[in-house]
């Protein structure tokens, strides 16, 4: 019987222009530790995760390898170069794993700048993906949603009862995403920021795994302060 293994593609290819810092935002430090290290440690301590590949800004690959050694991130087996956009960085990670994992294995894709990730959320995305073939960490949409055609005003409400907010981590059977990224490459498509969007384009149904509102993406300096505050919240409360 083949045992399915779980791998992680951690995306650290962005340069963080909106942060207005002199280093990529994933390498900024909070309480003397880089943001990306917090993100990796979430997967490092999950017993269901086999290995991690970090897709990194080319100029920071050597620094990333130094962090792996400094913080004993033993599950990080590979650090590879990112692409010119989010889609291409994910594609690089997916194609890199071709001769390293089985088609029946599963791959989590996660943003390095989403460091608040409780173990319960990781376990849930794994559970749903193993059952359905894919899973996207998701939460129900509570605020009202208004459609705009000019970005200055609204013209109609969107029924929020039929809207889910999705984010990384997202998880997929490897054979499924390999097929989808090979199709995108043949069609010269590089505009799918989320793998779930590529799946929908390819005619697949995307399944939801219960996420958490604390799973913030660090984009601005204010987000760094919020992350620091969330670090003080017990993990069991982050999934409530």
C-alpha cells in the first residue's frame, strides 16, 4: 500500500514594495526572528509534513539557507529561485518536485508572509485535501459586499451567503496541480495568483477547509504590529 506524503511549497519570492522596506518583507524581523522563520516553524512542528521547498527571491537564496541552518529548520530540503510573478513562483515549485515526489502525494502551497497559522488549520486543510483531492483554507464572508464598475461607487450587492474568502494554505494532490500548471504553461498563462483559481479555470471544483481570521498576510508596517500582537494569543483561541 502506497503511503501518501505531504510536502510544502513555501512562497518567498516577493519583494514587498508596499512595505517600503529595504529588504523583502518575509525577511523582516519580529521579536528578533524573521517572519519567514515563523511560517516555516508552523510546518516544521506538524508531524504530518514530510519536507519543505522554499521558493525564494534569487538574491536572498544564500541568506535563506543560512536561516535554515541557524534555526534548525530540518524539514526545509530545498531552496529554489522564484519567478517573475506569483504564478511563476508556484509553477517553479511544482515543476521542481517532478522527480522528487509521487503523483499521489499532496502539496501545500503557502505564503511565507502568512506566519499566523495554527496547527488545527494545517490539519484541517490536510484532512479535506486527502478526502476531496484539494482544499483551500477558507472563512465565511460576514461584511457586506458591493460590486463596483468604476472603483468609486457601488451599483449592486453581492449575496454574501454564497461567498467564501479563501487564502493559503491551499493543498492539492500533486498529479492534479502538475497537470494544471503544465496546461497553463502550454497556453502561456501566467496570471493565476492562487492555484485554486487555476483549478477552476481547468474545470475543477475547489473544496473549502475551515480557516481562521487570524491568518493575516503581512503587507504593510501595520500588519507587522498586528502579527506581534497575535503572537501573544493562545493558539487554541486563534481557530475559534
